[in-house]
């Protein structure tokens, strides 16, 4: 494509130059050319055409050689991949833009076809089909706001009257918020989102619409306070606070900040939370999203993104092992040994711990039941294949 454009432009320029030169030559302009009262137009046209044809042939051969020698090969699959991408140029794939990712996924066998999160599963399948690669299922990721200190729950240290942009406000002494780690609330993230997934609440906090969010990370990159994290969709219990101030200072600045009391650490049956630098952090690899820490948190700094948890149900394949009774944090499970157990729905909080711990997958109904069954089926299939 590049070679053809170069040939066309160079040829046009050459023709114009030769016409000007030939006209000047045969019209008698020049120190060594004798002026004439009239010009024979037929010989002029004939020799001009001969002259142009000769030079044109020479230039044409030269350009043909250059085009062949310096031709840039373009794989047609690159254009095909570009056509099925989202064209958001968001950088979520790790490349500068859609064209760069298209070239990489076509030319590099190690680049997976599912990196364009805005294109979704259908886009990944289309890219895989074009490139001959396997499109693995990728867990969706969403932007999460790691601050709940809106204007009604946090303290301002001064009145900011400058440009209504977080990146501008932070230049004024780190921002007007008393908490140095909190969201400033001037909506930079909402403005940079290419999908309209973020809006600002009346309390001055960003609200993410997960049905629109693609996890492109533009908001995460734009936030000067780094209160936005892009996390897997399955991680739905989070410490929505980044404050590393001591508990006393945090309570002065914000009503919903983490005070590092350690209650989440004590109550978690999976040892997922830990305290460091006056802040609780949840290990997402250990967390089983039971929500016990969120219920125990005195300042409600821990958010449970499952607003209504379905209750556990004991299935008919229960063997009466009593493990559910041992692990239930609210004593909702009961039953005799080797007999089908029961769940008291009035006590059950839907934490899913019994579902995860049951050795025969005899408990359903909870938020994690489908995932537990899927993992168990995969293990069984792998064991059968190995045998």
C-alpha cells in the first residue's frame, strides 16, 4: 500500500516537472536557444512526448525497483482483526491502540486473542477464528471505587474554588480533602470513561455501572489519588479505603474509613484479611466472598457487593457428615450423623462457607454454588482422564 502511494505521487510530480521543463525548452527560453517568431506545434508535441516517454520509462523502472525492494508487507488478517475490535483505543490490552494489538495478535503466537475487554467474548472468538488461536474464557473485570468518604461523611480542610478537575485540585496542597488518600470528587474519572460507565453521585463519589464498564483502566490511570482499582468481577468483598493514617486520625477525617481494628482478621475463616500500615487488605486469592468481615466491620469500610445473599439449601445427596455444622458461623446447619441435615433459613446469612466445605457438594442455593459444582466436576473429569 505504501509503495503504490509513493509511485503515484512521484509519477505525478515527475510529469509536472517535465512538462514545465519541455515547454520552457521548446518555447525558446534560455541563453543558448534562438528565439523564433512562431513555434511549430506538431514537432514540439512530438519531441515533448518522446522526451517524456523516455524519462518516464527510466523513472518508472526506478520506482518499480524501489517499490519491490522496499515494499512493506501487510498481513490481511491485521485489517480483519481491527474490524472486530472495539476501536476504543483504551489500552486495556496492554498496547498503545487497537492497530498495535491487531498486529501483535496476528504476528506473535504468544499474544492471546481475548485481550480486548471492550469487545467481549464475541470479539475474542472472532479474533481467535481469524488468527487460528484458542479463545479462552476470561473473567470480566470492573472498576471499583476504593473510597466511601463522600461530602456527607468526610471532612474538607479548605474550600477549593479552582478548576473542577481532580488532577487540578490535587495540585493545591494535595487536594481539599482532610484524608490524603480519599476521592476528591471532581469527576475526572467520569469524564475520561469512553463508555459512560461512571457517573457522580449527589455525595460527590463516582458510581460505576458494571453493565457498561469494560475494565479499560482509563479511570484508574486518570485518578490522581489512585482510589480506583480494576478487579475481577468475582471479587465482591473489598476494603473500600486506602487510608494509612492511624485509626484516631482516620475517624476524625472520615466516618467510613478503615481504622485497622482487626475484627475482620479475627472473624475470617479463610485468613484472607491482614493488617499492614494501619490498613486492612483482603488477599483476593484467599477470599471466598463469605461477607463475614463486611458484617463485622464497625465503620462499614468493607463493602459487600452482593446486596442480597440467597440462603443455603441441603440437597438429597447429603451424607450427614456434619461438616456444615462445624463451619457455619451462625449455627444455621443442624442434623444427626449420617442423616440428611437441615438449614435454618432464619439464621442463614448466605455466606456460602458450608457450600465450599461440603465434601460431596450437597449444599446449593448460595451465591457460590454454581462455581463449587463446576470446580468439582472439573476435578472429577481430570481424575477420570488420568485413570
